[in-house]
C-alpha cells in the first residue's frame, strides 16, 4: 500500500508519540518537538542533573520494510520504529493481524556512526540505512530503552 504525503506525515508524528510514550512510562522526562527540527524529534532530559538526550525517530509502516534515510547524525540516539501495519514488499504473503505490534530499536549514535562508514551518501547527501547494517547488535538494540535511561544517569 502506498501512502500519500499527508498519511506519511501523520504516520511519522504517530511514531514519535509512540516513542515519547515509551519513554514516559519508563519515568523518563521527555518532550516532542512540534516543529520540524532537522536533527532530533524527542528530547529526553533530567532537569536536576542538567542532562539532555536528543533522539531521532525513524518509522516504517510495513512489517517488511527494508530501510530508512538518515540526513543527520546530530543526536545521541536513533529509535527505529516498525509500526507493522501491513506488508509492502513481500509478494504472495498475507499480513496477519497478530503481528501488528510496533517494534522499536534504540540505537546509540556510536553504532550509527560505525554503520554509516559502510554506507556512502546518496546524491542528496543522505545515508540509506537498514537494520541489517547492525547485524550483531540489532537484537541487542530491540527495546533497549535502558540505554537512554542509563545515559541520563
């Protein structure tokens, strides 16, 4: 299913709220940027310690999504969110409703920087990344919200 620009924008906003919610239920103070900041979407913070963490959110509608585009590495964490709302690339398979639980990968900037060394920029000056670029760590990063809470300590 191809989404319109408006639908993709709403999907991205919804994914950011999902990430914000995951942080808040883990007792992490966080706020969402309501204008299009180029480098981060969510700011997690500890005001008593005067610490803050910038988080970039990348979401994908389809369960079989391949990758995402990254324009900047000016953040401390990248959260990749598969919304698992259907299939886009897999021919002949049916989407099953029980597989529609969103998935999250919490990836530190250091791992992103290592991955982009292997990925040249495209003609627009962006990197084409996928979770396959973190083969030994992808499982380790899945639902690794503790990385953010530990970074705020």
